[in-house]
């Protein structure tokens, strides 16, 4: 396996070939059009790639001449796995993947009773700076293209020998900070000629970028939206999430209500619990009051230790008391089952490279 190449260009003979998973759908459309091929040929290629077929000799519905041109202009080898770690129970595998010579991300494959779920990274590094998350600590690298996000699905499916049935955009990066590529990824992952993953099995998570939440509500997608809330008080939320200094809880809740009205879909709120920061009974009461009347679900997350953070994860008894208090106030709530903690693949632990 080798590293991804540079972005697509008109490539004179002998120049470096771009890796196929670095090339956008529009760029491929342009490539096909310039050579006189009909648009459906690009869709045929996408179908092969998204079924984990990456040798053109197997793409039997493409003319031999086209396959030859594709091989001449693009590289079809997989993303390079720099490191593979498997949890002791075998349910979780974490991959450190090279995007190119300078940028890396981590991807996580999780086995649940309901199927094979992949946690996809949308950026190398993150600009959001959440205090409990390792992804921001080594700075921001770059946005990922939709094709690179799809390549993470293909890599996990091939390595595990299982079709991907669920996708969560909860890896490294803020998906709505890379909005257009995230939407392209969702549509291509959902497409019948591609991975064919049901839209209701695709979840995108945001720390609360208000304009993008409103924009997403208007896209007509059936994908799920999860909002990282983590506090029902502006002061506490600003301590945990710097983005809260830009968008207040009032602004965020107005955007969430707009989403609920526009889509008629249930909204999920993620709430990571930290000892004596946001896990007190009063914090549960504030959260219940904030969400009362919404068609929503609260996903309580047992926080994970992150080097360099002064936050202490809540102990199980406090988490259970918090859950019970929300239920008593008629808020639908579950405690997320934590997987992959022994290989630092759990919530907040992913990094953009092999460093600490």
C-alpha cells in the first residue's frame, strides 16, 4: 500500500498520478467529459469503487480503452494503513491512515448487534478546540474530500470482511466546518449505486455551528443530526466548547428548533459528563428544562481521559443518577456504550497522527 497522491490536474505525460480517492465527483465528471465519455460511465466507476473493487480489470462493464486511460491517469491502490489496533474484545478496530505525505487521520470500525458501524473523520485535525477532545491538540491539517471519507468506509469494509451498515461522522474534525464535502459524502454513501447505506443509518455530529444547522435542515436529507451540547448553561458550555463563545445557547436552541420544525425528525443531543462540571443534579434539571417539549433524545457519554485536559470523567454512579433525573423529567435518554477505550478509540480520543 502506498500514500495518496496530489490533487487532480491536467497531468502531462509522466507527471504524478493522483490517488482516485482524492478526486471529487465534479473533477471526475470533467475528466470523463473531456474524453467524450457519457456521464453514466463515471457512475459505473463510482459503483465499483464503493463496492470495494479497486482493480480496473474487474470493472467489466467499462470499455477496455477507458480502463486503460483510468490506469494511466489515476492510482487505484487503497489508503495506506500506518497502524492498526484492535480492542481486546475484538469489537473495535482503529486505523491510523495516511491521506498523503503530510496528513493523517484515524478511523474506527465498530461491531454492534445491529451491524458494522464506521466512525469517519472529516478533517485532519480540528479547529473547534474542545477542551476534552484530543483531536484539536496537534493543530489543524486540512479538510478531507468526500472521496477520502468514502475511502475510510471501503478500507474498514475490506479489512473486516463486512459490509458497512452504519456511518457516524464523529471522528476527527467538525463535519459542518467542511460542509460541502460532508454533504457530498453523505449523498454518495447513501446512493444505491454506491455503498447503499440508508440515510437513517448515517449520523452527522456538530459542536453547534448555527448557520450550518439551519442550512442542513433545508437539504432534504433523511440523515440524522447529533448536536454536541455538553452543558445547558452558557458559562459551563464556553469552558468546554470554545464555539459557544460565538453562538449562545439561545441561538443554538433556535437553530435546533428550526431543524425540528423543518425536518420533523428527532434530534440527538450528545452530553459528555465531567465530575463536578456538568454532572450535578442541578445540571440535569437545567438540561431537562432546556429541552422540554422537543422531539429529541439525549445521549449521555461517559467521558474518556485525554492527556493535557484538567477535566475528570464522571464516575458511573454519578452518570446513572444524572440519567435517572432526566428520565424523571420525561427526557428520553440513554448512556452510550463505550467501545475501544483500551486502544484510545473512544469518544474524544482520536488524533490526527501518531503523536501523543
